[in-house]
C-alpha cells in the first residue's frame, strides 16, 4: 500500500505484551501469523492482510490493542484531532522508520497516528 492511499486508514495494531516469544508462539499456533523481529522489544506480525506488532516497550493495556492510523502529515492530523475534541495524550516522538503521537477520542479510546520518516 502506498503512502497516498493509506492516508487516514487503519495501518497497524499494536499489542503491548509481557513476553514477545510467548505471544508469537500463541498467535502463530492459533492463527498462523508470521513475524519479523525488530530488536528485543518489538516484533511485527502479519496475518497476510493486516500487520501489527507486539512490544514490551509500553505497559500492558487491558481492554485491547492500540489501533494505529497512518497520516501523510502528523502536524495536520494533530490539528484536526484536537479541533474535533480529541486530546493529545503523548506528544509526537520518533522511532525507527517514522514518528507518531497518541490521542484519546471524546469517549476516552486511545489511538495513535504515525507517519514515515
């Protein structure tokens, strides 16, 4: 998927886990997902259609994974979100491959928005 046709689409789902190896074993056995490791604290998974990741870099969040939306312009996305009543909960930060920020919607659901470097 190219950057221009994924703008404002769900692009990634991230599970904060206690043990990446255990999560890979579980989801690999149950659903046949495949994995690519990016260091000791992150492993990407794919189900053949959608990708996501397991990370030990954040606390485990009971209640669900983090849904990550792609945006071509992070600054503009932040403006649109706050204008619509969202609250930025984690300011933009860089990671290998890009930058992202987190926000909550008016009901308190947390999502993240990212863009490539």
